[in-house]
C-alpha cells in the first residue's frame, strides 16, 4: 500500500471512531443521562446567578451543639427570643389528641384558626391567612409582589428575613439607618420611589425593642405611592407594655394597602411548632394564597395554637416574667455602666462598649449564647432574650466577666 492509501485508511478509521462516539453520546442522552459538567465552584452552575451572593438566615448554634463543641454542660441560649416559660399549658394539653390525628393531612386553610382570628379582630375570614411561622408569610409576600429589579425598603437594623426573602426574588433592598435606637420613618420615606413594591417595618422592632405609634405609621403610610404594600410585622405584639400601642389592625379594617403579621412562636411558646398569621385586605390574602405551599401548617401547630389562643393566664404570666426581668436587667445593666434601649418586647438591646463578635465568643465559652449585633450592623451591641430570674442573673455574671476579658 502507498503512503496515500495509508492516510486514507487512517482518516476513515478516525471517521468511524468519531461516529461511534457520537452514537454512544446520543444513546446516553436518549436514556435520560445528562452530559456532566464539572462545577467550577460549589454553587450549581445552572442556578439563578443572583442567589450565589445571598447571605442565608443565620439562626445561631443550638445550645446542644455548643455543649458538644466546647465540652460544656447546661449552656443557656438567650438568642432567639423564645418564651422563657415555655409552651402554653392549654396548647400542650391539646397536643395529646392532636398526635392521634397527625397521620392525616392538616386543613390546608387552617379554617378554625382563621375564623377565630377573624372574629377576634372584626375581620372577615377572607382577610386572614396562617403560615408556617410568620416568616413563611414574609417569603410569600416577597414571592407575590417582587420581580427582579423591584425595590424594597426596610431598616438596616431589623429582622433579616425581610432582606433575604426579597433578595431571593432578585429585588433591590434599600435599608434606612436608625434614628437613635428607633426606626426612622423619615429616612425610609426618602428611600421610597416608583420602583418600590414592599416596605417592611417590624413594630416592635427586632433587635431594638422599640415601637412606633399608629399615628406616626399612618402619616408614613399616607406618603407611600399606590403600588406599595406596607408590611407591619407585629411578631412581638403581645409583649408591648406601653398603653399607647394599639397594633395596626385598624389599617386592615379601613382597607389600606397594609399587611399585619403576628407570630404565635413567642407569646404562646410555639416556636418549635411554627405558626403565625397575616391580616390584610381580601385581595392581598387571595394573592398570597396563590403561592401557598400545600398543608404548610402542620396538625400539631394548628391544634396547639387554637387551644393556646384562649390561654390568657399563660400570656399574663409571661408578661409578668418579662416585666420583672426588665426591672432586674435594667438595674443591673445600669449599675454596670452599660447603655441599653428600653424594650417593649421579651429581649433587650445592649451597647456593650466592646467588640460584640469577640464578646459573643467569650460569653459562649462561659455557657451563655446571645445574639451579637454584628449581623444587624451594630458591632458593639448584643441582643439578649429575657429569661427566668436565675437565667437573667447568670447572663449578667457571664456578660460582665466576658466584657472584662475582651476589653482592649
Ligand atoms: C420581627 C420578627 N418577625 C417575624 C419573626 C418570625 O416569627 P415566626 O417564629 O412566627 O416565624 C421573628 C422571629 O424572630 C421576628 O423577630
């Protein structure tokens, strides 16, 4: 064979090999296998790109994990504003029989609860919706009202779920600074423009514990363009002591573009069961129902909440505990020369005067977990949940010892 024949034979072998490879590839695809790409980072290459830079919610470590990691026992977590008295006894009693029914799906519309909350607030049931914690309803609101590039206004020192839920929808979040320790409605108002779709206000505010009056809120609501839905998050509504605070259901009754959120995690001690609700005009609630996850509020949560709503005694005991806790902690913090913000909630926002991230670590080693202000843009603050009297005393001891250790 000539050289030319050799070359021809080689070329034809190559053609056959490549057609065999192509056929093999096609067979794989037809069989449902996808060609695999090697991921360049630990973020799925075909996911929505804006999700990569998102900072997911950080709940802090559970006490048991800290105990394991640091070889401690009896770690005290005062970082998530749970009810120090635990669950309402009426709610707990209802759980026994609810367990029986937990093999069937829950009522997806939470009808009994919706009717009860509607009745208590003078609303129609079409104006109430329950959620897997108030936080789920925040995510629903973001899903319903925000498209990429829409804008959201909130405070830079407030509940982080507003920002996270909005960023998931690729919305732009504009955050106003505080005015002292309180929310600055003037600054928020200046951030609103024709692209703004949602405004989130926590009232009382987490982490500062401050409140806004209905009159101030109404003046603010009047400045909002028509396309804006104002979300008034009253997760800590039951804890407010100030008699001038009335909550914001009046906005819903009057037909404003307002959603009021409440949580049963704190007041009824149901944080682990997850349940909260929204009250709004019927068109807003109907819109939110369009994105509702089926059966999102479980059987136990629904039954415990229904029973717990009647537990006035548990709420009264909780409020008394918070009042006494505040009295002790305010005096102890003041005696230590520490600044704090008077709170209308079950937590206190404390200016420790030192680096809060280091203080948080040091306190954790001392067996007490608090929430550092760093995540709220406040590098010297911590937020502490008011606990039982002995827990409050332990918090103060560990706080003061830890401050001494981290002081420059
Ligand atoms: C202001 C605020 N809103 C909503 C929530 C969430 O409440 P839930 O436990 O009902 O989801 C919290 C929880 O800490 C909160 O601080």
